[in-house]
């Protein structure tokens, strides 16, 4: 599928290299490990691989802290390995999308080292340096230039004793924010991107790209945020997010990046795939950014549907899902980006818990069916689906009860901040278990050999003991597995125009167990109009349901089902087993 906007028919597979496949026994996955698994990806049928960062990095945030954008961390391999990976993917008709992390660098990046050298450094203004709050002593609590709370706990400001100023870091103190107001910064980023395009990459996933434009006053001031009463007792930071999310110059910067880097395309002038990760993006902004007429990005990752089960204290307090909330949100984005713009579709990534544990049923009885049904509901929507490594096996949360088992900086910092604020270990761990990012980061489960066949050494993060039951070798050998269901879903997208283009309509919005929708194409001069009907039992109880007006679709061809022994539909009525889902084509 070469040619214009090939990404509209594509399915993307995300690899978290550290946890995918270890070729040299050091316990950390690497590029050569990925090269050894390309046939597996080809068998699944995905079109694109998105690699989480493999660049030189102190690994404070597993590579999202980059110290050299144009080299590979020795932990993962060499540039020559990456060239071989690109060639291996292209030879199999697949493409490579790299992670672009340019809201911040590592504090060990030469740009920051130079910036930090002193107030007169030519790169001082490449980052956000500010003096202590007036009337305070720098480095003491409360002297920070603003009261903003970091994504990774604590203040967003780190004191630099030598120069008597603070620098801004929305994430860890080892991830200082770049100052995109400075055109030198932007052009350094564009140069680096062009270098990767010339090397043969096919696109970019842009880390927290909607945080690059900060709201800054004429005098250079940054405002305080409102204090969030839901924070753990003892923590008194404000919410700075309105001052750095979806900022005033975001679209200007994205359009400039498009002109400077993306407009000419990549290999053989083929268009590139761009997807911007945007926590806090609104539907309205997403429509503007992804409208092809804007010439900014192809699609964004929204976080709205990932927030429908968050409690008062946000992600650390997950609640049971209320299905109508999720359906309403998905429908709003399907409809909102129908005429202009494009959706990305995802349930999982390296920051989210495993969806089969979160919204499915990971018991032995229902794990396979629920994993398949969650996949069906997502993949038949309009947009570009993303599969996160192991999702195609129905991998589950590990949910360790002891903080010692975790490695993720967000989890560890949250634990420390909460416990020092007076919360008990039990209370904090009850929040962490179901949602920690490490649930997604346990090693890929290849087979039932020790350490799941991920490594011959000691894995950097323990494997999930479930690998004996859940692994790729068994799944590939079993035609009824989650793997083969995902393979068929991907095949359907490639085979049917209606999956790519059809108009979306949600059915039964208030139903608490059933997720049902249609996709309709009007048909052109050479093809007849078609309706695709998806009906899914999103629960562990059987359900009987009537779908008004859907008798014709229900009499159509059953192109995919989770249960080969399902009861045939009767007019508009259909009865579904627990986690049974069906796709009809009429
Ligand atoms: O994990 C999260 C979702 O609850 C967020 O706090 C997350 O950090 C945010 O979505 C941004 O994520 C991206 O940038 C981070 C990096 O740690 C994440 O892995 C990355 O996906 C900083 O680069």
C-alpha cells in the first residue's frame, strides 16, 4: 500500500524495545532482538512498527530522557543495527516510525550541559531558567518560580546552586524542558528529524507534543496553578497544566515542523506517518491539528477515553468502567473527526495497564474471549489502530503488591510522595497495582521457557508468571487464539473499504453491557453500499438484546466472531454468550 496517505489503511504495532526481545542475554531487550522477530510481526499482518526510544540515554525514564538524538544507546545496539532493522521491515512491506521526544531532553544532553554552564551560556535560553520567587531563598521549599506539580511528583523546578536559578522539568529532574520559543531550538530539532528521514524512517510518534508551547507573559513570567485538594495530604502543589497544555503557539510550531521536515515526504517521496501524543487535547484542537488542510499532523493520541475510569485522585484510583461513558466518548471522537481529521485507536501502550485486566475479564474462563472482544470493538472503528506488544496475546497486568518489584519512575516517585505525605503502604499499593506503567512493561511472553523466552539472563523487570499459560508460541499454534483473532481483524481492515471509510453510528448508547455500532459506506460507481455491524457483549454474563433497524445487517454474512457456536440472530434479536462479539457484513 504505497502512495498517498497509506496510513489510513494501516495497523501500527508498538514495540517497547527494553521489554520485547533480548538477543545478548543482558536482561534488556535490544534492536537485534527485534530483528529476530520480524517474521512474527509479518505473520500478525501489521503494516508499521513504532519503536519507543532507543537513542543514547541515561535511562532515567527508560529512554524518554535522550542525551543524543542521533545515536543508539549501547543497551539497545548500534546505528548499523537500526539500518538493518529498517531494511528488514521494508523488505517485508512494513515501515518504521520512530519516537520523537522533543518537549525535553536528558539533563546529560550536551545542549543542556552547555545551557547549565552559566547565565551567559549561548544555550542558556534553550531551556527554561528562572530565578527563585521574589523574597525567598533559592533551593528552599516554596522558593520555586511556580507551584507546578510534576507528572512524576514533586516540583517541576530543580534548583541549580551554581547559577542561582531553577530549570523547568514537567517530567523527572533528568528531563529538562526545551524552550520552543527559541527558533534555534526548533531548527535543531528539524535538522535532527531530517537526518532520520534521510536514514529511511517512515514517520514519527511525537511524545507529549502538545506541551511544547508554554503560556508565557510578556515579562517572561509563568503563572502559579490552582492547588488541587485531591493531592495526598502534605503535598501542596498547584496544577500548572493550563499553562503548558495546548499552548498558544502549538499549531504554529506544528505547521512550521510540517513545512520544514514533513512536507517533502520520506523514502521515494512517500508520505510520512505522524501521530502526536497529546494528554489533555480537546476534540476541537484534535480536529484542527489533524485536518489535512492544516498541514500539521496526521493524527493524535487522545487521553479522554483512557480517563473514563479515573477516580477523584486520577489514575491512581481506578474505578470500575461504566460502559456508557466509554461509548459516549468513543462516539464523540468518531463523529467529531468524521469530516475532517483522523482518529488513532488504542486501548494499550507502554504507559497504560493491560486492557484485558482493566476492562476485560482476565480470569481463566473469560480472558481469551474478552481480549478478542476488546480487540474487535477497537479495530472495527474508523481510524488507525495501534496494537501494543503482547496485546495480541491477551497479556495481563502483573499487579505486584510490593513496591520493591516496580522499576517505573512515575510509580516509585508517586509511592514516595504519597507515603511521606502520610498515606499507608497498603493504601498506596492498592492504587498502584492495577494501574502502574510496569503492568505494560513486563517482558514479552514468547514461550514457556524460563523468563518467557525473553532473555537467557536476568530480566530488568520480572516476567509475569502467567507466561506459562500466555505466550506467543502457543498462540501462534492455536487457530482459536487471541493472536489469530487480531490477525483476522487486521486482515478485515485490509480487505474491506467499509472498515477504513465507513460512516460510524453508535447503537444502544445507554446499554451497560453491549457495545454495538454500524459502519456504513455509500458505495461508489463500482461498488455497492455496505453496512458493517459490530455487536459485542462487554461483560461476563450472557445477554439478549434487540437492535432496532438492524435485521438486514443481522441477516448478513458473519465475517468474524469470537464464538463459532453462537446462537443465530433472529430478526432484530441476538443473544450473546459472555464476551461474545460478532461482525456482520451486509
Ligand atoms: O503515564 C502517564 C499516563 O498516566 C502520563 O503521566 C505520561 O507520563 C504522559 O502520558 C506522557 O507520556 C510520555 O512522556 C513521558 C514518558 O514517561 C512516557 O512514557 C511517554 O509516553 C515523558 O517523556
